[in-house]
C-alpha cells in the first residue's frame, strides 16, 4: 500500500510539473515599448558616447542627416540600454530601436572588458525577459510584421552560456496569431489539453461566430478560402492546449487555444518565414471538443 501511495504521489507531482512547465507566449498589449527603466542602469553620457564611437557601422538609421525613418542621432541615446546580462559585473548593451526600414530591431552586445561583441539580433521587440540569479535565461520576442502584415510571430529564446560566460541564444518556441486579434484578459492558471471532435472545425480570430464579415486580411480581391473571422479549419482528432476561456452574449463558451499548424486543413492565412515548428493561436467554440 505504501509503495502504491508513493507511486501515485510521484505521478501527481510529475503531472503537475508538466502542466506548470507548459511553454507559451505571454499576453501583451499593442505597445511595442519594453519597460527598460525597471532593469537598465543610468550611465554617464561619456560612456554611451564611447560605445557609439566604437560601433561606426551600426545604428545606420540614426546616423543619417535627413532623419531617416523618423529618428535622429540624439534619439539613439534613448534606444541604448545598459545592463549586466551575464552576471560578470560589466555593463552589456541592448539596442531596442529603429532599423533603416520599417521594422524595429533588438541587438544585444556583450561587454568583454576590451570591446563589445554582438551576440544576438532579431526584428521587432522584447515582451519579457526571464532571469536565473543575475543572468538572463530567456527572452520573449514579438514580431508584429511590417508592410501591412496580417500575422504576428511570437518567439521564445533560451539563453545558455559557454565557458567564457558568453551567451548563446537558442529558439525554443514559435507561434503565429492574427495581428490585432482579440486576446484574452488573462490565462488559465493551468492550460488544458483538448481534442477536436468534428472534422473541419473552425478556428477564428475572435471569440464570436462570424462567417460573413470582411476582415483586414481580405485585401486580395476576395480570393480567400474562408469567410468572416475564420482563419483555419482543424482536422478531427487534432489535439492542442486551451490557454484561456470566455463566454459570449449568447452563452457560448470559447477557448483561446494553440495548435500545431499540421493540425490545419488547407488554409491561406498561416505561414512562417522559417522552418521552426510553429503553432497557431486563435479561438474555437467549446461545443465539440473533448477536454483531456
């Protein structure tokens, strides 16, 4: 009996740990600005000048005399953020600013003592940074696209360190969501796995049944496969994770979910620029799903 109780306790702990460790992207607002004041250090202007002087080929948009892309050289000082990322006591730099085109950019420079080396570069902005002790351990990147893109791509990178304490960034997660689509107010404390019971089950951009309206991604002359706020149809038997719940005015329950893109039938909305395994986020009705 004691062995059985111990086994059941270990099973419960294992299942609870798995649920707690489920990795997804946090809810965020439309503001692209990260709260740097909470983590950055205030340095003398001369220290910032020295860093800029040592990077003559970087920050091209800020160095143009015609105020390229709405930024000027003076505004560069607001977009450079000094903080210790690898816990070695030296100030590293995160550039959170404008490229020479439409997108914004994140670049991370690590201070070796004698010079700065660029360790990471990605388009758009930071949503969240996780820390283990005094070292950056995970970074959450939101790419809201450019040039009237319909999709927002959400990425998570783990940060590891080599023997010299130099950070190595490895992508571990990617999802897509319709840009400006309604998000839940809060997430479930523990995500719930589900299975779809009907073939061609609709996944929508918003928690409401809408099969007729014209959406902002319908700018191609009306050649879309689906109508209204439908962004894809899910194959029967597909499993995914429910991240949040809400109820509409009719009493219908909606689940905010993410599924692997392989669970979709043919669609003309979801795509990713790289081959990293990608999840789709959206809303499904709770009527014909089985919670697992």
